[in-house]
C-alpha cells in the first residue's frame, strides 16, 4: 500500500472512531484530547512523515470539536500573512503542515516538481508529481528550463497542469507578454499535450488518467478556463486577481454560485 493510501485509510478509520467518542465526551475539548491520543497511538510504527502526523492530528481535533467544528480553521484564516501565522503569503514548509517545498517567485514550483519526479525515477518509486501553473506564470524563463529538464530525463511521472484563463495581474497575457501558442510550445519541448475545458471535471479526470498511460515523456494538460467563473461581476475581470469582495459582493457571489449548483 502506498503512503497516500495508508494515510487515507488511517484517516478514515480514525474519523469513524472520533464520531463515536464525540457523542460520549463531556466536552468538545475532552473529545479533541481523545482524538489526539487515538491518533498518536495509531500512528506509532507507521511511515508517515512528521508533517503528515501533525496534519492528521489537526484534522481529528477539528472533527472532534462538536460545538464549533470549523472555528479553528476560520481563526487561522484570519491570520493570513501575519508574522508567525501558519498561512504565509507564500508556501512555508517549516510552518504549514503538508508543504514539502518553500517557494516564492513564479516558476519555482515547477522546478521543484521536476526534481521530485527525477528523484522518483532514481529511487525506483512509483509516485507521480503534479504541478499547477498559471498561464502568466509560464512567461517565466525558469518554467521552460524545467520543461527542457523534464524532457531530457524523460519524466513520464511528471504532469504540468496549465490554467489558461488569459489573464494575469497586469492584464491579458496576450498583451503583457504572450506565451501563445501554448500547446505547440510544450509539444516543441517534448511534452505529450492534452487540451481540455478546465471547468469540466469529467474532462479533467480523463486527462489525468491519460497522462498516466504516457511513457517516455512528461505531460502538459492545458485547461481553458474563465477567471471568476460563475460570478457575474467577476468573470473575465482582471481586477479580481488579488482583491477580496466586500460583504455585499460576497453575498451576491455566494447566491449566484449556490444557484448554479442547485
């Protein structure tokens, strides 16, 4: 059983146990303490990393808190980008559970992903590596160095996923610094290319399944998307790249999304 499957199975088993103890515990705090003890006991002798163990304990404590299940997560979100908070502006492997690589500038993630994929090949591991890139991000030269590297080492365990919504912080990517044509560029760098509608989950699943069958070359899945999809005043509006909605806008957006899902 792979580490991912083992973690999934352990999490499911512990969550079921938490459901049972939650009803009998005297308080939410007591239930959370029981959840932590169960997790620590079950994780003895497993191959889970320290970050995975910490994340699992947090999940169980959250599930055990019957009075305010989401409050710890909500409180943490309010600290976004504050000094010492778990959630920094960029991924922090030392402060955020589940993060294996700290990064900052655009393009760094794909380089790390290519290295992880090569490590898997060298160690004869069967894991796969996925890297999500923005279409503005692929204007970075580092992305194409990583692409050249992935082709050279025939990293068929590596899959790039490009979100192509045609917008970046400064405007249309075609006007700022056009990376088009995107499919042809990745093909020229030796990639197997799949083009899909990024809002269609069936197409996404099919593309990722197809990537698993490709041998001797990496795969690039290019997803055509609409920025702000489903919210009338956000769709295709570059101004929402890094802006937060006000309460009235939030209420309108949520109502529209709920209507779409109804």
